[in-house]
C-alpha cells in the first residue's frame, strides 16, 4: 500500500516522506535491511533530523554488519536525544569491541580531550593558537577547527590544514569549513560524535587565545570527573584576574578553595540571581560568575550535547548567536528549582594564556599579510619542500607568497611569542603589547587583588 501511495504523490511531498518512513518500518519487521537503509536515506535527504528514520537506519546498518555507518547514525541520534537507549547500546558494543583489542600489558592511555576551535577571517590568530597548544600536557587532544573566511583568507586556511609545523605530538587536528548558516549543523554533528568516541571532556577555544604556560589537562579532567558539583574548568581565569574587558567589569576573585586532590586547581561558587524564576530573563552573568566562556573552557561533553539537543530547530547563524543562546539556556537551568547546572567552577592557580585584541593586527587583509610574511620568513629557503608537504605545485606556493614584504610588528612578535607575558603581573586576560620596562610586578609575589579592588573603589581611598 505504501508503494502504491508513493506512485501517486510527488517525491518531495510530506506524504511521500511519511510513506517512505512507514515502508522502512515494514521492511525492518521483515529484516530486509538494505531496503530499510534505502528508504530511510531518502527520508533523511529531505528531513536530516527525522529521529525515526535515523533510528531505523542505524538498526539496519548495525544488523547488516556496517559498524562505522551505524556509529555515525548513533552519533546523529545522540545529538538529538542524548539519552536514547538504542543509540547508546550501539556505542557501548563498539566500546566493548575496542576494549577487547587492547593489550592488557600496555601502558594506560592519557586522557582524551576534544577541542573545538572557532575562527573566522583570522588565520593568523588561528596559526598562533594552534602552535601554542603544545603547552596542553598529559592528554591526547582531538582538535576540530571550525573555520569561515572571506575570499582573501581562504588560501591561508587551506595552507594551515597541511602545514607541517602544526603537527604537534599528541594533537590531532581536523578542519571543517563552515559556510553561512552551517555552523550549528556541523558543530552539533561533531558534538554527537564525542559520545560515540567515548570522549567525556570538551575544550571550547577561541582563536584569540594563546597559551604561554604548561597546563596539566589530566588534572583539569580529573576535577570534572571527581567533582560532580563543578560545571567547568576556566583556563582563562586565575586568582589575579580582576578586569573583564568584554563586560567592562572590575571584580576581585571570589573565595577560592584548593581542589583536595590537586592544589594547582582552585574551586569557587558562582553567584547568580536566585530570586528570579527560570522562565524570567535576567542580565547575562559575567566575570567570575559567567557559566561558560568561549575563550578557553573545559566542560563535560554530555552537558554540551544536552544543550545542542535543546537548540534543534532554532535559527543559529553565527558563533555570537550560539554564545548568546548558550548563556541564556545555562542561566535558566541554573535557576531551576532542581538546578540542571552545577554552581561551581574551577581554574588553575597560575596564569596559562593571554588574548590579544584582533584590532592590533589591522584589517583582515593586513592580518593575513602578516601570516604570509611569517610563513615566508620561515620557509623562504625551502619553498619546494613546503610545496611537497602541502601537495601544492611550486607555482601555487610562489603565487601565495607573491608580493609579500617585511611584516614584523610588535603585535606580531607578542602573538607568536606569548611567553614574554609569563613573568609579569597581569590583572586581565586580554592584554596589549608586552611591557618592555621593569614596571610590572613579578609573579613571585603574592597578589593583593582581594583587598585592593574594594579599597580603591571607596570614595575616601
């Protein structure tokens, strides 16, 4: 009957999609797995978020012995329904099969951390950020770079994808070009795969961040594993931070308590307006009270997956929109009677990174020219070798560097050598050019932030 109905209606109609989906259910009962895959694939071409079609195709792929295809469908199902029992079973079977292959005498692997790096029209900053990831120690980093670029920057991002110097030990980088309107779809699919791959921790990263000090990521993941009351580990914060440029806020650190298992990490309880109900809008939390900051924050992958499942069907066109929706969603859930968002956060005792205002590098074209000069200065005597590594022709490499001139600036030196900030007292993460005089206070002295901030704000001070 469904076949007869399909012959009588347009192939792209809602009725045709329903008939295909129902016919797939019939084929599933008859254990005709290939026909199930055929019909559900047609449904998903028109309705990618059709959960019934995804589940039916996942089960059929699994029954037909195509584990990788079943896992991909399970990933998409878990993006829509993070607690779906059938998808979790497929993932669990895959993990069991992997565990059987592990040599019992092998050394236990390091913690696996996924990192999502967002960059738009800033290949120079993306290059510097990726190079600085060498400071993230004791973890395998699976980095996904979501990049979007206007025409002038496209070749630079394509070059970075294959650049040898960005291949770091224990860091695997995948690149995803994001066109207008595709950010949410690509991001949510990547989030869904984390559960399939068994990765529990996700580092959300901005291309403006550059690390200057080693950070033990296994210690950061241990906080999230051992302390269920901790929502996130903020890599951008430390006890000295008292100024937040984005919100023009000056606030001293709250009461910080050392993490019992590792004194390098500190915990605090965020403040929020508990008098407001979850359905009421409130001003966005900021500073030390911000729940999730997109500069450099480590969170549980399951929490982000939950957030994205709640956003399905909404119009999200840019990272800023995603940031705003995440802040609102998390704020409302932290104010629920039974809060779904824990009220504590963590940070490292020592400063780890700085961010530089993109404006100091000039326009998009000027910043891209700085990157080309940097790469040319590094590879000018080995351009044929670079072409071989990039799998470009020598003519394409020469065309990329055509017209490159002297481009070294103070701002560029600061970006590529963030270690110059390491030994100075900094009360904010976003910094200007590195100080060249002896005025900054050395970090060896204990900070006086906790009492100076309220004192200097008093009228009589």
